[in-house]
C-alpha cells in the first residue's frame, strides 16, 4: 500500500530553507541548522557515507523514513538549483554527487525533457515534463509498494497538497526562528483541511509531528 | 520575576486566524477551529462564565496560563476589530463584553489616546499611544511579578519578537491546515534566532510546544 508523504525539517516560524539559496548554500542562509537533528544521527550519516553519529530516537526516525521510501519526487530546483534549459544549467547533473543518498528512482518535475540520469548506488533521476499527477503515477510504480516521498521544494509540496494527493506528512520542527526564507506552507488551500495527528516524538533537537491527511 | 510571553493557537500551516476577520467572525473564516482544544476544557469555559468542559492536561494548560498572567498586552484590532479614531469605531468598547475574561489590566496599543475603560470583574483596558516599550513598561508594573502576556495580533507579537523583548512562548498547534489567513510569523527577524525547547505536551486536540527565547 503505497502512501504519498512528505517529511521535512522546518523552523518554528515555518521556513524549510533560509533566504538566498545558492549553489554554495543550497539550504539558504541559516538553513543548515534546520537539519542539525538529522546530521547528528548515525543513520543519516551512514546514508551519506559518513562515520559517527548518535543512535537513538532520532536515528530511528531517519531509518524509518529511509526504509519506508521506495521512490522520491522533487522539483527541478531541488535537483540542481537551476531553471530553464538544461544546457544553460551550470549544475545540470544536480548537486547530489556521484552516489546520491536516495538509492532508488527520483522523479524530477521539469519543463525541459531529458533522458534519465543513472548514478551510482541505485539512484536514477527521471525527468518528468507532463505534470505532478504523471510524475506521481510513475513514482508509484517505481515505489514497489513502499512510500512515495515528496522531497520538496515548498512549491512542489504545496501543489501535491492542493491537489489532494498527500496521504501523510511529518514535520521536524527545529528549535529556531529563521526569520526569513522559504515558507513550507503558503496561502494555498481553498478551504481548511483537517488532519489527524498520528504521533509526536519530542527531543531537545526537534519536535517531530506526524499527521494523516486522508 | 515577570516574564514576557506569548501563548497562542495556530494551524499546522502557521495561521493564528482565518481570512476575512469581521465583527461577526473575529477569528476569520475557519479560525475558531484553532481554539477547539481550549473551548473544550473546563478551565477555559469557567473563565468565560460557561458550564461544562473537560478536565485533564489541556484544562491544566489553560489554568497554568491564567494563573501565571498578571497583565495582558494587545493591539487595537484585537481589542475592537477597528482602526482609526475611536469615534468612528463601530465597536469602540471592544468585543470582549461587559465582563471580559482577563480580570486584570489589559494594555491596548493604539495611535489614538483615550481614557482607561473599566469593565466588570477586574478588567481595565488601558490605551497606550507611545509604543511597544512604553506599553510593556506599564504592563510589567501592573503584572505584580506575574507574566505579561502578549495576546496578539500577529503584528504585535512580531514587533515584540523583533525588539528582543519576548522571554518565552508556547504554540498550540491545532490539527488542521487553514490554507489562508493571518500568519503568526512573518519574515520579520534580521537574523536566525535559536530558541530552547522547554516542553512538548501532546494530545489529539493539539500539540503544545513551549520555547524559551532568552
């Protein structure tokens, strides 16, 4: 039973990235601090080929998400930071390195067609030009019964929410106010949407709030 | 030791009120749902002269806030919904009734001078025209060692945050996306601000997140 989910770190004031994202600072000014809780875990570091890190409840949360995810969806900017024609994108192969941390198919929403990009470790970036529903249909197939994770950015998450296609989400609220940046949510829904809290996992590093949408 | 605090219900997408607030619907379209967790408690209902309600952890949270607060600060719109000269305000005596639920001094930030308005039950509205710091100084004196609660609206809370005058805050995150409305936070700070989580109280009706700012 594939679920469509997003699972994202935000500041207390609701930003998922700081202002002025760039190739050098993809999470924007101050944005890395949102992910400190994850960076500190053994499971996250392992997934990114790094030693060390702590075991415990937050490492388990990272592990749970990684285990549950069979395919990932993301926007073009999250893939490379760029826009427009691929030939003009200075970072056209993406900023995820030769061995990206996904190890499954990643569907990239773009207006510019392109052949799939096969990386090491089982990650293939597939470029989808016919919209969010088509991308989700492909991702569902690729997920093999596991979850489809909508990785971001905010505009992509908002589009799937608006379209009523999200089943569950989890927010990792980092203990800081960013003060500026990219808000996860925008005034995007036409009517209020009740959600069902599924759990709260509390730690000094972040408050982890789970919700079921439908 | 007076603390300066705010303590407010928001949606998962960060709105403290729905869109199109009016005299008939001061919390905006859909905004009342943010406060369902509180409306359901015995302590909240008692404070508002109503019977019934449930005891338990959320009633205790309401009680804790009421007990701790010695003075309240609010913006003009939160007092009456109006703006401009008092003579032109159709709701110039406020929408809090003859026996408002504060039972202490409430300092209203306004550009329009006015004598204090004494209500039943110990609530006096004092109108302050010389800015947020002057209002806070008056509220501190009136609080008698208890907390000063910045009740709202969002712009008032943001001004106190920006000025570095908030000691602690608590967010009651109601399980719904409002989709539109008045955001609690705006891109208002000049730099990221780390906060210290003090506790999380979790219930099906809301996730209650406490933070210390300084």
